[in-house]
């Protein structure tokens, strides 16, 4: 470069007034939008954290709920039981769907499954709750129960697991599949020894996302899991179970400070669960990036 | 491209194993293509390709981009089957057996006909797992200790044993580009194919790594039959016994390499190897 050449990162001094105004307007709009969103988000998080921290005590984690007071052990346990119950049902089916879409889906099958998955994402969760209520709680006579609640959560998380598994498996480079086939590997060998192991961290990320959604769900559980002040005794049907989001929903409308404290403590716990799961899923994703060659 | 006579002035063999004498005419024909046409949907890419490959020789396929040489190579282990709309007409026999006959076993074919790709594509597993993948896929060498022996034999054959023996459990992707390509060769050799197909195996490598692959090819032909697609005419001249020149989906000429590069029988071949087009 010669000495007389202009520096590459010239300031936009030569720009017309109109372009500078447009630029300013654009930046202002973006900044304002960001600030509004960040303010709302911060306000919620700070509010939950402040009032939740104030309500925190060891008893929350060790005692069960008594009326509108006591602890949240039953709700914490219930949230975990329901979320894992949901995953137990949704993961095998969802990952299998993902494999089908990524590897085998030809003709009309795959677009149909994909369309249904997208419709299910858009389904209001309370509709899912009502559907399982009619089917399991009423018709099958399971009453409010772990089984009914888990099925509702499984239906909610299924499309997420399915689509994220599909994308994870597709992202495994074609080069590696070709290499495997050239070594005499059949369909199953390519899928189970190459595609699936390499997609696993990304599939795991999708599962964690579905878990975060399950932990935060309320509506489908109102119709299916009920509520219980007691610890779960292990029955899958005809035994209602507590969960954290119910504590938020029910206790915040009570006229007692004690109940509000419980609601905020539950809100803080749910937020922390979701935060931990999100961080874990990011780590899993980073691991998958490291693992895949020239992706 | 340099003028043809520069090529001709170069020694025809790589420094190490001296150029093998032209194969005895009695050598067995391993691959025999008769009037092979190939289509992607309605688009025809090969027109009446006929050629044969003899045991323990290196056949180089040369020609400008898009002339069908890679398509022909990939039809020899039926990798083209994976592309929708791919169709072959004519006869393609390996050891006398029609590999496109209805009901013929594609998996068994790929075990006999190994392939090394243009871009090295080791699995993101350990070096050892790369070499044993084909064994596991084909349920070979299942007794304990057997696989260890295969790993050593294959890495030695691919000239990677000295560099790799202390890092068998280390990730294959930590190897250099040339080492990765030799690992891919070792991986293909582990299942003891008869034929090794190489699709521009050195085009992404530096000159030193390229020279190693070429030396390796010359060593491998003692035990295997090799078909190599290359854009590099000097490479074809250095390592191959015979050369086929492809142009727009047709085989223009197949001849002993030395003869083709000194006295091409067809005008188009001469134009191509002297750099007048392509």
C-alpha cells in the first residue's frame, strides 16, 4: 500500500445528511428496542430474585407444603418426577422420529411428520392438557396422576426433540457417511456408528431444551397432575402430585404474605432450574462443535 | 499446464521403488467395463466406456473436469447408487462377475473394492477406531488380539505406523492433512480389498505429502490393483502403468502410460497432454 492510499476504516464523513440521519434513526430504534426488552427482562429477574431470596430458607427444601405455608419439597420432587417422566416417553419417540426424518424420510412420509411436528409446537399447551384430561384422567380413569402429567409434558416436548434430533443428525457431514459406506457399512451401521454418535451432543442439547420447557409448563399439568401437599408415594395413576409452577400460580392469588413468599420462592427455583439447564445445553453444544470436523 | 515435452523429460518413476516393467501381457483382467453408459436422471455423463484394469497395475484416469472420470471410478464400487436418479447401462465386471446384476451384494462389493476420497475424511474418533471401523462393519477379525494385528499391518502398509504407533488412542483429526489421507488408506486396507480406488488422493496435499502418497501407491500395487483419478498429469506419468484419457464422457484412448505420454495415438490426447486445452 502506498502512503497516499486512504485508510481503509474511513469515518463516514463523506456521507450525505440523509444517510447520516437514516443511520442515526436505525441505531436509535435498535437501541430503544433492546433497552425495552432488557428492562422488562431485568425487572422480572430482579423482582423474582429479590422477593424469592427473601423467602428462601432451608425449610423450603426439606419440608412439605402445609396449607399456604411450609416448604416446597413435594413440589420440587413433583417437578422433577413429571419432567423426567415426560422425557422418558418423549425421548425415545422423538429421537426415533428425528432419525426417520434425517435418514429415511422419503416420499410423503417425512413432510407429513414434519408438518405435524410444527403444528404441535404451535398447539396451545392448555389444549394439550385438556386433551390428556379427557383421554387419561376421565376416560381411562387415571385421575390426576404422574402418568397423565407425564404424557401431557411428553406431547409438549415431542416436537422439539424430534426436530432438533433431525437437525443434529443432518449436520453430520456427508463425507463421513460416504467413507463408512465405502468401507462396506450398511444403513444401520452408518446411522448407529457414525451419524448418531456424532450427533449425540446436539441431540442432548435439544433434550435439555425440552426439559427446560417441561419444568416451566403449568397449563397442561393443571388438568392432569392436580396438586398434592405430600411427597409422591410412587403410584403412577390415581395419585395427584405437586409441582413448582402450580405453587406460583395458586399461591400468588392468596391474600396471605406467607403464601406470596412461597410463590416467589417457587418462581426463583423454577428460574434457577431453567438457567442451569440452559447453561448445560450450551456446554453440550460447544462439545458437539469441537467433535465434528469441518462442519 | 506445462508443455508436454517438459513432462516427457521428467523421470517416469518416483525416486524409490523403480518403475516396474510393463506388466506381462498374460496378467489377469480384474475389472472389465464394456459399453458403460451412465445417467443422472435424463442427463448422460458416460458414453460407451470400455476399458479393463489388470491385476497389480495402476491405471490412471485423466481428463478435464467434468469428463466423467470420477463418475466412472465411483461406479466401480457403486457409490453412485447413493445419488438419486443415477443409472448405469452396459456391463461392468469385477473378477468376471457383473457387479450391477440384480441381487448382487453391494456391501460385499465395497469390501472388495476400497476407496480413498479426494478430501481426507477420517472419522472424528481415535486412529485405532478409524482403522478398525471396516472390521466392525463387516464383522471381521473378531477374536481378541486379531484387531490389534490388523491395526499394525494396515498402518504399516499405509506408511503411518512409525508416526502413529504411540498415539493409536489419540483423535485422528489431530493428524496432519497428509497423515489423515494415509490413515484413510490404512482404513481402506484393513478389510483387505483387492482393488483400491483413489479419487484425486493428493490434490489437497502439499508436494511432500503428495510424494509420500505416490510412493505408497507404487508399494501398494505389489498387493493390490489401483485405479487413480488425477488432474495432475505428472502424477499419472510418475506412478501409473497405463492411462485412460476421458473426454466428455468418452474414453478417447487407453494405453501404457509411457506410450501415451510419448506417442499418443489420438490427436485429442496429444492436445490435452501438451496443454492445448483442459
